[in-house]
C-alpha cells in the first residue's frame, strides 16, 4: 500500500550528497519543506505495531477491553459508532465476525483439545502517538483522518484515545482481512508511508509534525522495547543495566566486530554530513539563505555518532558520575 507518489520521494541527504555537484537536482518545494522541518527538529511522529502475542478471538477481545479500559474509555468504530460500555469488546468481536474468521483460518477448538495457533493475524494492533505537550484532541483528529483515508469501506477498525501518559496516543485495532477479502500485510515500507501520512494529517490540523528515518537525523542510539524503556525509566531494567556494565567492562581496544561497527557508523555519519552540507549549498543557490544557514548549523549540532556499545558505555559512565555527584552532595 503506497501513499506517497513515486515522483515525490522523501529527501535523502546521503544519496543526494553522493551524486556530486554536477548531478544534483534542484530541490523541489516538497523537499525544501521537509528539510526545513527536519533541521528545525520538528517533533517526530510514531506509528508502532504492537506484538501480536496470542491472536485468537478471545485474545483480541481482551485487547479491546484493555484499550477501552473496560468501558471507561470510548471506542470509536469505522462506521461512526461510539461505544462506552463493558460489552463493547464482545460486541465488536461479533460484529467483525472474528469467531468465524478464526474458524476459517483453521483454529477452531477440537473437542477436548487446545485450539491450534493461527498462522495469520485476525487483527493488527497499532499505536499512533506524538511527544508530550501535543494537544490530545489533535492527535485523535489526525488518527481519525488517517484511518478514514486508509481503510474506510474496506477494513473494519476501532480507535481509542489514551491520555493517561505524558505523550498522547491513539490505539487502533484494524481487522486484518478487508470486507473484500484482501489481507492487510504490514512491511517496513508500509510503516514508513504510514508515518508520513500521519504526519501530514497532523499538519492539516495545525500540529507541527515530521516523519523522517533516524539516520537522516543523525541518531544512532539503540532503540529499546516498551517494556525495557519503562523499566529503565523506573531504574529497574536489569536488561539495560547488564548490557551497560558489560559495555563498560570492555575497556581497551575494540574487538573485530566492534571495530567494524564503529567504522560503519563513522562512515555513515560522514556521508550524512556531506549530504546535508550539499543540501545547504543547494538551498543557498536557490535563494533560501536563512534555511541554508539553519541546515549548516543542524550539521554542527548532530548527536554523537556512536555504536550501540559506545552508547551503553557512555550511559553507564553518566550514571556513575551522577551517583558520585549525588553522594557528594549528601555528604555535605
């Protein structure tokens, strides 16, 4: 499912820089707008696919009940209904014929035996979110517009806004098989297009939003799973602690694999800087002096180019330094 027109691809600074001065195209208006958003560090959207775990009709019912907070949070459906009761999850399972779909997929429970595991998903569980401080009602409006554009009269879906965390987010449960019998498959390219479309819908409702890959922004820090991230915030992540201590203990010359990773990270960073500086030059040649200067400053303030082990080692050192400072303060 492609959203972005093929003749208007995203601006990719690395490939742009590789073309050489005589082969670089004039920047289009869409590319200039994207560059301006990126170098201004416009808030980045997030579109995430939750792990399926169990994907039976009963598991989907439990997830719908969780999203609806057992009737305390309103569920909005593709046909415009607003459900706010404890039976909403069960009603949707019946309305979407998920029990039937489960049997058609060969997962009906034989007498006295556990139901076999489904090969295909019954639903996709998605989360659309923005950083803290973004108006929750605008995030909901943008998600509503995105869902209508993508799945209206095709895939059944339900959405719910959650505001119990600093960053507003909307849960979306979309039936994997459309009313026309077509299965929705989600690939990396699909998620990339969805991020761009979601950002576009946010901008339509007046929210500054961008959708660029991490590499374009010079970010190399490792991504943590939700469970690990939440545990790290509480200071209770044994996973992060163990990896940080292991990285900190690996003093001296890096091994062959780490040396290769360091070289790749540094080479990618040099290519990225060349690309952004080439974009700055192109902007200047097109009369966009202010944006050209802003792009050059953006290059000068990119985050450090580190491997995952280097990030973990730096994080471990920062934590140790913070603890020492805290102890000194208490001693006084």
